[in-house]
C-alpha cells in the first residue's frame, strides 16, 4: 500500500474485510505503536486480545519467522498448546494432507479463514487418521506460507453461530500481509541429526503499489524435503534373508516422513481504494506439490492374492494357458524359509521345462517381495473478490464471492495388479479426487446510538455455499479384473485399487445461511455479545445455533469473560458419498478393506444410517489479568458433541455380502475381506484449561520477552456402540497427551536475536500398526513417557538488510518412547519394523538443524 493511502481507509479495508469497523492504533513519541489487535470473533471494532470476551491467540509474523519451521501446522503447534499434529508414517492419503486437532477434536471441527473468509476443505479424506481423525476432511493449511502472513488469529471457542459449520473447536484466521512496499527473500536448508530428511526452502514477499491508492502484496514458497527412515528390519524379511533369499531389501519396510517434491505456493493479496470510504479487494493462491511415502512390505510367501491364497501354506501359481487348457501346474507347498530354493518351485520357474513354460508365480518377477510407495500430486487454488465500504457513517457493507478447488491425483509405485499376471505394470494412477467450493457473502454492520457506553453494533448477513466432490476413475490397469482373477489373484493395483468408472461421479449440495450478531457495550466495564444463525442444507434440512458471550472489567487490570453456545458440523459431501478400497493390518495380516457410503445396502445391513450433522453445546469462562508487566489469561472450556461422524469399525465380509457389493458396483469385491462406513455413532465431552502468561522486561543488556502457555485437555466418550468399537474409544480418549505446554524466551540485542522454546508433552497412549490396548485387555495399554523438547534459533544482523540464522528444532535429539513389543504382543521381536509409536505428538524423527539467510528490502 502506498504510504499516502489514508490511515482511515486502511483501517476500514482491514476491518470491513473481516466484517468489522475501523480501529486506530495509539501513538507515542511520534511513532505508531502497534497493539495486539484481533479481528476474528467479533463484528464490531477490532479488539485487543485482552478486551475480547473469548480467548484468542495472536501469532505475529515476527514470531512465525523465528520459530524455525517451514510447515504451517508445526508453526501453530509450537505456539498454541491445545493444537496437536501427529505424524503418521504409513497413513494412506493422510500422508498427503496431515490432519490436525484443536482441543482434541477432529481436524474438520476447526474452521479455517483467510482474511476472514471461509477456506475450502481439502479433497483428501483421512481414512487412516490415527483414530481421532479417521474419516476427517479438513482444509489443507500447510499450503499457506508464513512469508505471506501478517498474523494468525486462533479463536479458542465454539463459533458456529457466527461462522457456520466446522467451528465446534474454534476458528483459525490467517491474515495476509498488505504492505505496498518493501519485502524479503529467505533461503533455508536443514537436515535431521540422523543425516536424512534434507529440506531446502526458498520464500519471499514483496509489496508494491497498485496505482496511487492501492497495494499488491505477493508471496511465494518453494520447498523440497527428502524422506526419513526410523526403521529396523522386519523379522520376517530378515528370516527370508537368513534362509538365502538375496533379493530382500536391507529395510523391507520404511517408517518415516514422506518425500515432498516441488512444493510451490504463490499467494497474492490486493486492495484498491475507490474513494468515499470504499475499497475493492482480491486475494488467492496457487499451490502444488508431489508427495511420496511408504506402504507395507508384501512378503513373498504369504501376501494374499499375489504370492499365496491360503496364508502361506502353498504358493499361488498361475496357469498361463488357463485352467484345464494345458499342462496342469503342480502344487508348491512352502516348506522352507526360502521357497526359491525348493525343487518343486524350481520346476515351475524353469522356462526350459514344459511345466515352467505353462506356469507362473510372482516370485519369478519379484522374488524378494515388494513394498509399494503411495503418493500423489496435490493442486490447491482459490480466489476471493469483493468490495466493501460505507453506505453512511454508521452503516458498512462487505460483498464478496469466493471459489476454492483442491485436487488430489493419486499414484502408487512399485506394486502390481496380480490378476494381470506377468503382464502387470508396476506403477499406476488409481484416480483423482476434486473438492470444489463456491461462496457468496453479503455482510452488513450498523451502529446505533442507544445511550450505552458506545454505539450498539448490529451485524447481519447472508451466505450461500455450494460444495462438490468429484471422483475421477483411475487408469484401466489399476482396477481391471485380469485373466487370472478366477485363479485367485487379486484385482487392482495392490495397496490402493483404482476407482472404477462405476464408482466415479460428481456429488454436490448447496446451503444458505442467515445470521444476526449484536454487541452491546452496556457500560465502560460490561460488554455482551449475541449471535444467532440459521442454516439450511439441500441434503439434511436446517439448523439454528446461538452464542452469548460477555466480558466484565472488575478493575482496570482484571476482567472476567465467558460464553455459552451451540454449534454443528455438517457431514461433508465426500464423507456422505465416497467409497474406496484400502490395505490395512488386521490381526497381523494385510487385508483389503472397502469404505462404503452409509447409504450402501451392505452398510445399512451392518447398522449404517444416513449421515446427519454433529451437534455441540459449549460453555467457557475465564479471566484476564495484567499486573506490573505480567499478562495472564486463564480459561476453562467444556464441549459436548453428539452424533460425531467417523469411520466405523471394520466388519468381515460374508459371501452374501460380497454378492450384494458386486450388484452395487463396488470395485474389486473378490479381494475385499472387510468393510467400514461413515457413521454418527458416538458422543463425547471435551473439557480443558488454557493458561497463558507473558512478561516483558530488560535483561542481559537487551530486550526480553517470556511467554508461557499451558493446556490441559481431556476427552471422554459418553456413548457409543459396537459400530465404533472399544479400540476407537481408547484412541479418542488417550492418543493425545492430556497436558501440553510451551515456554518461550525471546532475547534481542543490537545485532543479535535469540529465540528459545521449551515444549512439554505429557504421557500419551502408544499405538503401533494394528494393536491397541482396550478395556477387554487389562494391563495391555501402553503409556508413552512424557517428554521435553527444546527449539533454539540465533540470528545475527550482518547489515540492516541481511541477517543470518542458525537453529535447531528438538536440539537435544529427543525421541518418543521406544516400542515395548514384549508387553504389547507377548513377543520380544518387532514384527513391523518401526522403532517408535506412531502416535507421538512431537514426531519420531529426532533433532533437526538448519541454516537460514534472509534479505529484507
């Protein structure tokens, strides 16, 4: 923005963009003094976070820059203790878009805004979401680069009555930079202490004038990250090697972070003053990345549908001439640790014999087994355009339209379609998902002088939302039933069969909302807010929600605040219509499991009903206290959610069930052993306490800021049935630590800055692969130890424009508890090759060091 762009117009631009009126910063010593102002959670004037009747965390651009991370999810996690991100090493499509949790609720229970406008959700549904996020479909906030942000505002309170669906746990608002001059360019390179996961990132931001009275602010980020491995050799793979199979990899299965290639994001934010307190605005993004991660090892003796049809007793051998049309293939009993050395195997594998010419086993093509790699290409785009201004001095408006699109094109490498026999390709494109959302908003804010301390603020508006979920069929080889299907060979690309044309389609719904917000500053010390929202969906009908909030200043330095509200989360179109086949571990065996829509006849037979919205009731109360340089906030919350949406437990299929699935067009039925579906089956109560303290002073001949944030959070499953299962209940209640805290020390001298953060993670339930302790197995629950990690960054200002930084995340190289296999399985060995529990809230990769150079202009 031009420096000549009027201050009042700028304030109006920011305020009306988020449905609020203008506010001005205080001035001291002739310079502007910037306050910690948040615009989320209110439709009146932007407020100091201390004056808000609901708790808000504000993360500024400077703090984001110092945090030393490139992943937006990790940046928020390091500042907001009630925000958790788990790194699941083998998690199907959840590897492409990591789900996150605010206050222990699923990732799609937190509403994401950019510049106050609703962000579209990702096309990826987290089918292996670590229990808490099973079936979640939230927005992908990892595409938002920190270089593009002025600040992040995290509203830790239910706000569905203000913003609509998904705001049960809270709201995160990403505010884009709006400078019209200056900028920065940064290069960062780092690696894990173990020598893997090399990451290189470049990002930049530039502000330019858009005519004399406008701004164009552009940002970009480009990143590549190598994969990591925290693995040991699987015992079964080592057994094959010991028996003489020289074709098995030294690490048959990798547990680690996926490889990320060409991760590029471009964000633009534009504003133009039209005069007479009116402005046009536009912002949007283009983002793309390729992700590739590991899958489970396919043992060359026992993998069903590829190497064996009876659990490893006999080899699965294809009769190339067709059954009973040529020389009959002999039965090969697997009697040794390496079938390749057996005489009966040699007979069928030798092409110089008549039997060898007629028979085929995949051990000939892949004698050491194989480990598929799953990944995809993610393209995310969005565009918002609108105008805002004033009809009169006391009546403002904001009219906008938005469109957002997220497309996931899946790929699976190093696998095969066994039913195609020796002609099978090794790489496949199983299909594509596209999430498309369109929004139209009209927001009005009216101030009325009714004799209160300040004018009564009445806001009202209309929102229209259209959501479409597309399923695009994969390449023919990824789903076709080849000529060896009837001989027992599996159909489709092993690990992730492609979407058949019969499963492809476009699914849509529309909804509209009307809302009314009122804020009344009754006296200088007493504020109340009221919100009411009516929302109507084309699929399941309408819902009405409310919110009442209040703040009372007991003294100039101490205030009380609280809220009570109802909320809802509508099932996504993808959750209501999506079907898929995935490979997962059940009872120590790899099985193919189908996810069915809740309206599928087989799902209905198993207890599924058409999805309805989750509903919530929330209460919160707390206090804000400022005393002699100290700032404290303490807030309690209680969130009851009924009819929560998640993926059901997996049911074993009968032959009758399979026949019904075939009739319904479900792909690859013959190779499917289990089915699951989305369901509204359980209720939860989540309660907790947030404590935040800040202190600023001068120490060590420099400027010092100390910050402490603590969260206690506990979720209890109040009601559930066998459709959810006790294993899921245990994960919902125990996978996340009940206690999380961060302590930050920021120190500034003339040429050197230092930033240190200490992170505390309480005990959590350790889970690995398909095992979980349940109430039916007393004493088998595993509590991973509480841990402390430390992040440090030191920055040297070489010149006024150039600064160099060196830092480390998890500087003392702390890992989560190692797996206790003997307690977990009764055996001392590691059957699946992982070193650490998958559920670690701080990851499993250990320490990461980096160097960074930043040039500002």
